[in-house]
């Protein structure tokens, strides 16, 4: 009698595990579909970084540019503070999507970014 009850319980456990795995598979598929659909939102989330990369791709960074120059270029289409631009440039440098160099302005060396 104990053996029959044990077999019954094991089958119930097996059924529950199968249901859980199926549900987990459905959730993974749904999140994968959502991830592809949310791609534009991610672009919107990091709009400043994406806009700086667009400038880079269009050839804005062949010569060193300071943060204020980048902000002035972005200002007509995307208004933001210079501090945000500087932080975005620094993050892009850390990701190796831009390079850091110096630029001489009025005899003083200042941090600039180039590609």
C-alpha cells in the first residue's frame, strides 16, 4: 500500500514539474518577444548616448571635440545639460566607442573626445 501511494505522489510531482517547465518556457518566449518589441524604448531610454553615436557615425569626431562643442551640436534637436553630455561621453569612452584626448584652447589643455 505504501508503494502505491509513493508512486501516485511521484506521478503528481512529475506532473507539477512538467507544468512548471512548460510555464517557464512560455514566460521565456514571451519575454523574448517583448524584448524585441521593446528595442525602440531602449533607444529612447538612452537617447543622449544614441544621438552622440549618430554624430560619431556621421563623422563629427574626426578632430577632438569638447563636451560643450558636442552639446552645442546636439542642442537644436536635443536640449540637455553639459554635465549630462560629459557623462555620456565618458561612458562611451569606457565602452571604447570614443577615444579620449586633449585639445589646446587658449594655451590650456582640455579634455576632448575623438573617433
